[in-house]
């Protein structure tokens, strides 16, 4: 079924769009794949970082403004996420600048974090400027990780072109496994705290 798909053409045609859309939400997996595609000269590394930074920043800005205008009404309804909300609130109270910068790097806080920060009354200008720095740092780290993973795999496998689809599926699978492991660790910790 997949042998007739020109994966290189798909990447070259829709790669930047996929990176932008993927990074509006979570983005790490698509960003690593974008970095690998840049290593293979299908995409260019700087535009990958640029589109990812822009999308990551825009997504967080939307969530921030949602929290600012609707957080008092929305956040109390998110009972299952209360532990995450409490963690972000504690971070903001103790280290507001660090929390804005690092929230995108902390598992489980990428979507809720900016909403909680918006609801906390942090200045929009402060959030936007620190969010921009965080987004660029995040995009650079993950795209570079993908780029150097491509370098590493090329050293082992040689020409990666015949393996592109398998590598993409492998990266997606690995990220899903890591997400499941983290999810169950968080659930286990919560169950141990509140038996």
C-alpha cells in the first residue's frame, strides 16, 4: 500500500505546513521529523525552526488569551487536570519568568500551562516576549535533535531515502510509547498520593 507513495514529494510539498499545524498543538514529534527531513535536504533547517517557533508561539498566545478572558470560568471545570493546574499555579507564584519560558518543556503542561498563566494575571507583554524566547529555544532544540538523529542514522544505515517512511513511523511510535509511559507514571504518582 505505502510502496507507491512518494514520501519525499509529500515532505517537500506539505512539510512546512505539517510542521506549522503540528506545532500549534504539541509538536515535538513533527519537529523531530522536520529536523530529519532537513538533514536529508528535503526541507531547510532554518525554515523548519522558523515555522515551528511561530506556530508554537501563536498556539501559546491563543491559550494565554483564553485563560485571561475565560480562565476563571473554564479552569474550575477541568477537575481531571487539577494536579497540573496546581503545579503551574505554584510555578507561576514562585518563579513567574521561568514558568513562562519552561512550561512548553514540561510534560502535561503544554496546553494547560499558558491558560493558567493567562488566568494568573501575568502581563500580556511579559508573556509574549518570554513566550517568543521559549518557542525559539524549543523549536531549535527539537529540530536540531531531529537533524542530528538523521546524521546518526545515516552513519548506521547509509542512504536514508529508502527508510524515510519507516523512520517516520518509528519516531511517531517512539513518541507515543514515551507519552504513554509518562502518562502512566503521572497516574501512578497521583494514585499513590491519593489512595
